[in-house]
C-alpha cells in the first residue's frame, strides 16, 4: 500500500514539474529577447566639431637648479612627492660657514675702531672748543670714524649675503609637485646653475591641443568640449588658448582645464573642438554610446526587434545628449539601458520599468 502511495506521489510531482516548465516556456515564447530601455534619436542645432589629438601636461613643470657651488651631499629620489618649501637637495656649505666666521671677526675689529674713534672725536671736540688742539687732528679723527663705520656697514651686508648663500645650499621646492627626473648624483661637484631635478606639479593639469588656426573664431572660454581616452568620455572646459599661431604648421595651442582628471602628465587623449557655426545634427542619449579602444558605436533596434550595431563618430555634447554622425537618423530607436552584454542580432523587448528609471 505504501509503495503505491509513493509511486502516486512521484507521478504527481513529475506532472507538476512539467506544468511549470511548460508555463515558463510559454511565457518566454510570449516575451522573447532581453529586456532593455530605448530612446528615439532626434535632430537639434549644435556646433559641428573636429576631433584632434591632445596631450596631458602640467601647468608648472620646471628644472630646479643649484644657486651655489659645492659637493652634492643629498638629493631627493625620483617619484617623491614634495611640498612647497620642502628641502629636495643639499650642497656642502662648510666653505661658506668659514667665510662667514672670517667676516664676523673683521666686523668686530672695525666695530672696535668705531667705538675708539667715537670717544676720540668727543675728546678732541672738547679740546678744540678750548683751542687746545689743532682742527686738522679733529678732522682726521672724524674721517677715520666715517671710514670705520662704512666698513662695518659693508661687512654687515657681506655677512647677510653669506647667510643667504648658506641658505641656498639647501635647495627647496618652489611649488608642490612630484620629482620626475634627477640630473645629478651624490658626491658630484655642482656648479652654479646646474639642474638637479625636474619638478612637476601633478595637481594642476591641462590638456594641450595643437588646433588649426581656422577654428579660432568658434572657441569660447569655459565652453565644455568632449575628451576621450581609453573607454571614457568626459566634458572639460576650455581654459585658455594662444592668440598667436605657429606659421609653419598653421596651428595654435588650446588648453583645457584637466585638474579633476586622474591622468598622468604625458597621457594621450582626443578632443572634440568646434569647427563651424551652429548647424543641425543628429543626437543620441549619452548613455547609448558604447566606447571601445578602437571604435565607438550605438545599438539600434530594427523592425524585427533585433539589436543592430552602428558605428558613429561623436561630436558636441548638449546636456544628456550628444551629436553623432553615421548610419543613424532621427526617429531611430537606440538602446540606452540593458544592452551592456547584448550582441548584434539578438532579440530585445522594451521594458517600461527601465524607461521610468531614467
């Protein structure tokens, strides 16, 4: 009796499983494809653009040189991050210390002369009023006192110069930055003006573009332009540009403010700059763009609800939209959400919930 019961239970369980599988298959048949969010392409007036190569550079990049001669005792290593005023190298200053000691001894001697001649002058002035001494003797003492005072003043200035020279044997960073190169080694005899390190400000970066002179009339300060590197696309403001072009190449320098980018100075990027007056362009949502190292594309939806890959060239941005050129027109549907792993030709289905989230 129990065996019959277990057989009956197994049959019922199998039947329930088949019913569930049939239901799932029916549901998948009714709603095939991957759930995505789509948006229609539109036309608007934007500035036509030109993509140009650019380089990330530091606004402050300078070789730091020695201002005193002597043997190099210590120097900061390459890659060190230093603050403004921090010591980055030291030069032997013993000869300057000895020089200052000699000057201090000389000034003591002349200072003693000043004290002696000052008292002599007072005494001779008193005798001169009583006609007990020659006027010429008073004049001689007055002259010697003036010479001694001048020597004290001159030696005081020399001591200050020597103190400054000693101070300059400790080379300090004139600004906060990173040491990218080292041009000298410990033990070398350093001459005045010898470059010791290359100091680069890594916090204040620019992107420099050699742009054709013809686009100069269309640039505006603080206008946002697109910058692309690797698989990233960002908008950066135009900070400044040169008012003089290079005659041989017919180009001029344009600088973008890149202080917020996590890029190394020397990195290569591409930049979209305006090249003409405002004209009508095709715009897609920024989220529809798929960026790859060698191409940029969007996924459109054809009449059979299949995903179709369309390569595009990116232009100027306009809020959450961006102008593109390629085999795409106003009214086409592009996939905005849910297409991260979608393959070309794969079936899709529109999801209202995803659209609402946008």
